[in-house]
């Protein structure tokens, strides 16, 4: 089993960006340009490495190789995005890898691209790239190429060697468990060994509601691979497990005018098998809450007025400051109730919310996370 933290270190130490790996400071697939560039790199790496894995490391400075980290990204629907835009899509996974020197809410993103038979191309137009375009790696660049280019396998032995040097061992596993238990000691850390091989650690603040146990500030890591499977500072989560599986149900709080309710968002089941294998299944449970359209029109217009004030640098009243905290969630609710322009307004508000304060910006990122899960399901 590969220790993903060690794999990242080996990739960064091996060489500069080349035809089997790329590195990015950040990736933003919430907007067309960022989504298009991400798909281009996936396409190019898949075509340039037909017989082995390729990788993209996210959260690394390009020039210095300094690991700065990015926000935790839930990858459960990323394959749906790949399938929607690419012909002969590779199998793509996005994993969140914690590093000891990073803040709790930061990880390094590791994208693994496993090609399948056939040339990968864009299925349809996106941003300035045309449907049918084929990309390959040319050194550290992803470039469009003609269809009849000869595909050569030149990296298999190099990638195999890098992966072999990143194999996990007992020392790495024990260090990972102790690191997790010490770092999360204020949040009831626990661990469990599944199938005498897999070590799963989790922590969270306990909360009992009507005899049901929930957790907030939840952190879950598969220590064998140094992969963070789940992280959230805002949601309520229920956790159950037996000898074969670990199940998480995630809830989100949504509502209007100080009346909120928890809605089940997604169920994740980590199934541990014999012969050192595991599988993660996710199922969207979310059903969008419906509200009175007249009330939503009033809130939507109030949000737009607040956004205009932010753009013009006009001070907000105390009441508007309170509404601003809920602005991302209320724009999301409006969108889910068929106010289609609401999501454009939310994206438009991003730089102003980020500048205003961290609480408001965290709420913005949470709303986008919910939207991403719903959109690609």
C-alpha cells in the first residue's frame, strides 16, 4: 500500500514537472476557466502515459516546491465531471493528504490519473477549448496535438520506481496514529483496526440530540495511506461502524429568518475487504428544501442590495451585517428553488466576501461545496 505523503515527497524530489506529473498552487473547478484547464491537464497526462499512473499535486509553489496546502476538497463527484467532458475518460481520484506543518484545515491535493485504452479527448466545448481537442504533455506543458501522433510509453519504469519507494510500513503507520491522536486530543480521538490491516483514526466534538449522537469538527484519516477521508468544521455528522465498514452520514444546516433545520446531505460507506483492499461508496441523500417564493424574492433582493453595497464600499447596517453572514446559504437556497441567477450572484460576491471576514468566506465555501455535490450527482 502506498503512503501518499511519501509519494508526494518522492514526486517533488524526483524532477521538475514532466510528462507524468504536474504541480499546481491551486485548482478552481467552480468556474469555467479553471474547470477547462483542469480537464486539459487530465487529458494530456492520460494521453502521455498510456501504461502507468500520472499525478497532479495541488498546494505546492511552482518555483520553490514549498508545500503551502489548499482547502480540503471532497472528491466524491469528480469522476462525474471527468466523464461529462472527456471521451475515453481515465479513472481519476482526488485525495486529501495532510502534512504535519500545515494548519488543520489545509491539505495537499493528490490527483491520480489512470488511463484506459483509447485516446482521451474533450467531448464538448468548454471555455476556449473546442470539443474533439486532444492534448499531450510537452515537457511541463499540456499542448494540443494532432490525432495521428504516436503514443510512446517512456515513463512506466520511472513511475513504478517512485511508487515502490513510497510503500508504507509499520513505522509510518504507528507514527501516523500517534500524530493524529496528539494533534486531535481535544476532539475525542479514536482509532480502529479493520481486517487486521487498515488503521482508521477519527475525531470530533460530541453532541447528543434526542438520544442520537452527532459530531462536529470531524476529522477522519486512513493512516495506512496518510489520506484524510473527511474534514468539516461546520456540519453535523453521524458515525457508525462494525468489523467490516465505517459509515458517515453528513448533515447540513439550512433555513431562513433564524429558522434552521438539519438536512441529510450525503452518506459515505468505507467498506474494508480481505487481501488489503477497501472501497468507498457515496450516495447523495439531499433533497432541496422548498420555501415560499414571495419570501425568497424578498431575501434575494435584499442579498443583491447588500452585494451592491459591498462593491461600492458602502458601510452595512447592523441588520445587514447579520444578513451577510447568511448570504451564501440564502443565495444557495434561492438557487435550489429555481432562482437560476442566484448562483451567478454568489460567484460574483466571492472576492468581497473573502475580503470581509473569514466567517463569511467560510460560509461561502461551504455553500459551494454543497452545490458541487448536488450538481454532479
